[in-house]
C-alpha cells in the first residue's frame, strides 16, 4: 500500500520514490546512491511523516557520500534562509540577473503614468527594460496567489504607460516579472500566461525555473554553505557578499579581510565555496 506524507502546506500526498530519486540525482548523487538512499527512507516512512523530515534524513544520508551534493540538495532551504525579510532575496535576484547580462538597480523609484512606484529590481539589457517584483516567503507552505500577479501586472502597465508618454525615454519596456521562492497558484499561472506576465518560481517554468537558472551558472547563495553561522551570515550580507561564487573568486586572505570573518572560518567557507562552484578545478 502506498504511503502518504504531509507536505509543507499541510496537505497529504502519496510518497513518490521517483521524485526523491530525481531530486537526489539533480544534486549530484549517482543513480545507485540515490536509489539506495530512497530505499532507506522508504523503510522509515509512516503515515504521519512530514516532507521536511524526509528531507532531513535524505540530507544526512547524502552527506555521507558527498558534501557538495549535500549542499546542492539544500538549495531550496538556502533560499528560505535569505530572510526573514525579503531585501536579501531582492539583492540575490538582482545578482542573478546581472550574471545573465542585465544591469540592475534595487529599490529604484520610477514615475508611472498615474503614481510613482518603488521597484524591487529594475533591470536593463541592450535597449529594453524589465521590472521585477520579488515575492519572498519564509514559509515553504505559502504559495503566491493570483492577487499578487494582478498587482504586479497593474504596476507594470502604469509604469509602461508613463515611460511611453515621456519623450526622453529611449528604452522599450519589455515585460513585468514576478519572481518568488515558492510555487504559484494555478490561477496566478493562468492569469500570468494570459496577460504576458513572466513568472519565475520554484519548478516553473520548466526550463527557466528559479532552481534551473541558479544551477546553470552555479549562482548559489552563501546560505547554502555548510559551515555558515548566523554571525558570519550577517557579516557577509553587510559586506555585500551574497553568492558562494563571490567567495570562490577571492583568495582566502582577501575574503577574510573583506568579510571580517576570522581566518579559520574563512578557510572552511572558502573550501566549501570552491568545491561547490568549481568542482572540476583540480587545484582546489
């Protein structure tokens, strides 16, 4: 008989062994290792098992095989750890867009046709502009609903109309984006598709979802590093170090001086960032 587990939203779903195996393989585990972990977990599941409990077991078992895969498996949790407020998430998304060729500003005030707006991320590439609304959730059970999509699209239309009415504007307002670290409701996705609003969320769209654009360029947040602690995290954020790649691109001494983190912890974080971002570098 199939086992049911409790999702973060509180809903029940059937335990999907293939889903677990695939997530482990995406984190870098071999198929044999992923199957072995999944079989181990399957024997421990009870009708009251929560998906977060399954995640903890899988992470612990995965760490025995590979510390890098263990960190990559934690990407979703790492993004939640950018909170509790949403500002670091906005800076993180701006950094991702920069890695994809955009020039970005966070918290820019723009005059629309009717009112002014504070934009989470204002991004330019070539001669076009996108405006990005970042919806950060600290609770994985919360989804982004259609009201948010309506709100973002309404703001985009006002800003677009304001720009188009200005003779000084030489850019094209291409699109409004809604980026969130959780999933979106069915109605939010349906509305966005209907009006041309781009949504980037967890597992959506299939080829350009949040985790896909992170993995493609290894744009992991510093919160993914195993040795990070709260004090070190505050120091990194205070010094605008948001990506593990920022650490990997510095030598150990420079990183310690720039971040203010003691040399011992800096050494641990540097090694983890190197292994995560440059796994094929034989010199690491």
